């Protein structure tokens, strides 16, 4: 794509990066076939190619963002399916992130919208505030329909997504020693939403790792910055990245770390991008790059370990939902399924697995109508394979899908923990599963094209 930025504009490193990305695009349109909003709406401006044109015009002209540009950029889920499809390697993620930051600094949103987005940024990244907000939301759930009728869809969506009950507050602990000889040492990013909504995810990861000889330390300092980053609040996101980088650097330079393990794939994608986010910060660029290189999704790290089944477990039929941030953002697609399959689960892919479930950080709150349509489509495809349980690697996806189906939805690591001697996931308590392990013969992974997946090297993808 031809661009016409001035030399003065290109002196800005963010504009220079945007120009490099824009010049990579060849207008082929492959991205439209896998873009969830284009699939739903059929509007070229709601496709990656259309948004790229809007961003190019906005940045080249140096104009403030317009309501029309904001509408179409806001509709983007940042699912990054376009990056998986693109034959030219257009780094759409960095481009749309920059566009959102430009919108945040140049566009004056309506007062109610501005207030609500600010509340999300001030509440979601903080455990205590989020717990208080969800407790209040439970009392407001009966009024969700009223809020929707009044045109306050985001508030209605937030109320509907709020869990009926919150787990007990878990005790904050900084270190967990391995059972038996120590074979490794990792830091665990606990995240900001998981500890409040579903602390069993991190608990399962800690049990699993320590049972296999891995020391686990919790050295993170609150939110990784992903939530505010996707709201266009770039300075807040960078501040969070610096806090996390400082915390982990002290561990790296102390006893050392084999990896920084992440159980929320949305956080993992951001963590792996710290090196880029802080690339112009002389005090942090090198340290942030080191953190990015150490960051691994929990399934990436588990693929390096000789997992030991602790007991016979029922071979549940698992519908694997590939979180966008995992399959498109981090290019991890086979590892989670192979781990489950090797432990005796019957793993089934679902149709249109490349399409987002509609969670996408705060998208299911800010764009409830589109998010609801995507969830219905996702749940319909999942239910076709008649699973006992749905596995996903991201708390946002788990919450979103669970709101649309009676089938239990758990984190992949909870099933792996259970299969290797840990606790049965609470969501499966009292559930009768399909068959005993091994009763299905060699049918461990059933993919849509009928071929078993081949082993994939574990590491950075």
C-alpha cells in the first residue's frame, strides 16, 4: 500500500511503525473471510482491510478521529484472525492498537460512554474494586432488561455477565515449593479478573506445577495492562508493563526464572508484546524484551514437562475452544489439544474455530449486540459435537461461553491438573461423563478434516 506521510510525521516512532505496517498490505482481501464483524455485517469498513484504509487516512491527514472512524474501530474485536490469514504478514495488532490510542487522545466520546469506559479502566484491573462491583452487579441483575430498554446496553451486558456468586477470597501467597526435588522455577501471572471470578484456575496451575517439581513464585504487580491497552489508554498500559517488568526482573536477577507462566491467554499476548510496547523507553526496553522472551502460556510450559497421570480418570469428550489471543495472538493451536489428548481425553475441534466467541476483553460489555451474536454462533457450533465439557485457555472466553450454554466450561489447565492427580474441576462436580478412559480406542483427537494433529515443538511461536 502506498503511503504519503511527511518526514515530520515519520519522526514519531509510532507513526513510522504504522507506515511500515501499512506498506505491507497488498489489498488482497483474504482477511475479510475470517473477520468476525465482516462475516456478521458484510460491511467492508467492518473488515480489517476497510479499517486499514480508515486508519491510513486518519493518520496521514493528522486529523482527529471522527465518529464514523471510531464506530468501525470500536467494532473490531482485536481477535487477530486477520493476522493468521494474511499472506503478506500485516501486523494488524500494532496498527489497530495505535489507532485506538489516537482515538483516545483526539476524540471526545459522549459523556455516558466516556464515563463507562473510564469506570471499566478503573475497576477491572483491581481485584478489590472488581469484587465490590460484581457484588453490586448481582443485586442489579434483575434490572438488566430495563437498562437495555433504556439504551444502556453495556450496563445490561455487564449485569448479565456477572456471576451468580463469587468464590471466597483466596489467600495471597508469594511462593509455592515443589513436591519433591526441584526441577524448575517459574513466576505465575495471577491476572486481575481470574483471582476474583475463578481462582480455581490459578490454583490448578500451582498444584500441577508443584506436583511436577516446579517452584512457583507470584511476583506480578496487579494487571498486566491488557485491559487498558485495548481501551486505547496507552500511557496506563505502559505504566502497568513497567510495574510488571520491575517485579519480574527482581526475580530473574535473584534466583532466576525458567519462564513467566500465564493462564489467561489475553494477558499472555500482551506480555509477549512488552518488548515492543516499551521499545522506545531506554530504561526498560532491554528488561521488557527479556520479560517477553520468558513469557509462556501455561500449555507451552507444560509441553516441556513429562506429565505423570496420577489415576484413571473418565475420558470426557472435550470440545476445545481456541481462544483468539492464543491461536491468533500467540500462534499456539496444537499444544493444548495434544496435552489433553495424551492424558486420555477425547478432544474435538469445533466448526468455525477461527471465529471469536465475542468476549475480547471488554468487547462483550461495550459491544453487547455483536458479542451476543458471536456467542450464539460459537455455542451452536460447540453443541453440535455433543461434548461433556468445554475447555478454553482464557477467563474471558470461559465467562462469555458459559453465559450461553449449560455445558460446563473449564480452563484447559483444570482438566490437565485433574488428569494428573489433582482435583476434579468444580464445574464437573456431580456430572456423569461419557466413557471411561481408553474405551474409545485410538480416537483421542477428532479434528474436522479427520486427521490427527502432529506433535508441535514447544516454545515461542
